[in-house]
């Protein structure tokens, strides 16, 4: 955003009769003034200020505590349904729901990690089948949409499931480059190597989604999970 600031050089032209005109400051241009006897005002050259990226603000611990209390109190079937949005393995969701109540968020996340490490190959396949390739915002350039679509198609053709990556901690403007670079790297993996890496990314994603679930539950009034909750 540009702004204008007028700075008078003198109160009247008579007080400076016969004197040389003062030099103009760099970055300033003279703007004629209609009233006689008034020196030109200066206008600062317009400067385009960079538009900062939106920075997400984490809610306070109160939202986590309130949300965790509500999560612990949900009926088993509703808790499982909400957890399935965090990881698509039914055995994982059933285990996480059955081990409630959790005393704090760290304990809940540790339980998620443990359940993730214990996923059998069939459980991981079930979780991956529930994943879908992330989409860009509709305002993104068409070239970015095409590049990402082609990269995801190449990955799914090679490994038989959606590409999974946790982008927690990155700004939205970094997501496309990070995903494209990761797909290029991981296309060279052997299937077993990629399977192990995908399981780790699923574990990290589940942690992020659980935090979002508990936070949303803490900010949403009522005893039940948020309507149509989807952390993806």
C-alpha cells in the first residue's frame, strides 16, 4: 500500500528570493501547488509493499483441554468415526477410541504414534485407500494444477495408492514445490522403501489431524463431534 506525505519547503517564496532552489531528495517528486507564493510540496514515490502471507495462530491450551474432555466423553461409535478422518484404518480408530479417556494431549498423541507403528500391512493399505491427492486452491496457476496432477498420476501408477506427505510447519506457498520435489524423489524408491516412508508420513499426518480434531472439538459447543468434520 502506498501513501502520500506532503512536506512544505517554505512558508512563502519571498523569503527565498534570489536564492538557489534546494535540491530534491532522492525518491521524491515535486507536485505543483495551485496557490501562488507557496513552494511545491513533495510527494513520496509510491512503493509497493509486499503482501505478507497469512500466519496461522494456534489456539490456546484451553481449546485443547476442552476438546480433549469432549473427545473422551463421545460415544464409542462417534469417536471412531471422527478418528477415521485422522487415519483411515478401522483397527487404528477402534484402538484409539477404546483406550479413552486420555489425561492430556501428549498422551493421546503418544497413543496415536504407538497405534501407527503397530499397523499391519492390511491396516496401512486400508488407511491409504482412504487418502486422496491434495488439491490446490482454485486461484493457483493452471500450470501448477497440471504439474501436480501429472505428478500424482505418475506416483499412483507406480505404487498403487495416493501420495501421502505431511506438510505441517510449511507455509501454503511452499506446498506445491515441496510436493513436486518429494514425488520426484520418491518415484525412484523401491516399493518396500516407499511403503515404509509412507507409513511414517501417515503417522505424522494422524498426529496433525488429531490436534486439529481436539482443537475443533474445544471450539465447537455441544457434546458431539463437529458436523462434517474433515481435517484434510
